[in-house]
C-alpha cells in the first residue's frame, strides 16, 4: 500500500506542480527589474570585456528606465565602470574618471522658469550645481557642442573655487535637448579625452513613450548575459 500511496502522491504532485516550476534565473531577474520600473527606478547591467556577446552588446554599462509614465529612456556608457551607490555616478576602476547621466522628468522642468525645455533644463541644472558646490556660478553660458547629434550644448562657467582657495574648471557638462519631452545631462571628468567619451554616450541616448519601452532589448541582453556566463562556467 505504501507504494500505491507514494505513486499516487507523486502523480498528484506532478499535476499540481507542473504549472508552478521555478522560472529560469534570467526571468526572475527580469521580473525584479519590472517591479523596480513600477517603482520609478532604472536598472543597469554591466557587460564586461571578453564575453562572446560583444558583437551584439559591446562592453559597458547599460541603463534602462522602462516606465512609460512619463517616458522611457536607455543609454550605454562604454568601457569598464564601477557604480557609485547613492550618487547615480560611475567611476573607472582606477578611480580617475567619473561619469554621470541624468534624465529630467517633464514634471521637474515644468516648475522652472524658461521659455523652452532647454532653458528650463539649464536653469534647473545651474540651481542644483550651485547647491552641490556651495557657491554661486558666474559667467554661465551655453555653447553648442560638436556632436553628430543635433541639440547638444555644453554648459560653461567661470572657474570654480576650491576650499583651499585654488580654482578649477567646471567638468565637461552637456545638455541634450530631447524636446518636447525632456533634457538629458551628461557629465564626464578625468577621462583624458572627456569629449570623445561624452560624444559616445550622447550618441546612444534614446527615449520613447511606447508602452513596451525597451523591455525587448533589456530581456535580450539579460538572456545573453546569463547564457555567456553559463558557457564560461563550463
């Protein structure tokens, strides 16, 4: 009788549990990313050098904001980077270079004075820089930045004052006009050739109001990463 009961229990479990098999690891991470997107958070993935997926996904940090309220965005910072928790920045492994990319929600820009999205974005950025640097910025101007992408501007100011009394230039700071939706800010410091890295980042900025956002690309990259790691572990 024990065998009968054991077999019956196994059959019952097979019927009851077949539809509740644990999803693959990449799917679990994708589900977690969707929950983060619902909370208004972006999600980043690091593609290191040497993986077999470089042809489709070159090395770098890939960031996705997949919440169409109010818009989705995505970008890639090429190279090797370490996230700086709580600061929204990336730094190079040697600590010499920092990169920051920020998209302004339309709601933020709507509360700032200015005739255009670009003017409002600049005013908001200057306000926040002054607060972060604990000083008033003088000589503020916006000049066109040499880029294949139109609508890219560099923010320039008079030299900044350090605590020790010396002066330093404002790090390379760009405003990317993505009217009518938003403004993207890109800042690069210490790269040796800051302008080239900034151009590469700017070239890959993208936004959409499509409800599907960039989930297909996100899922493809996530699956490719898991497959490459699994192949490398063999």
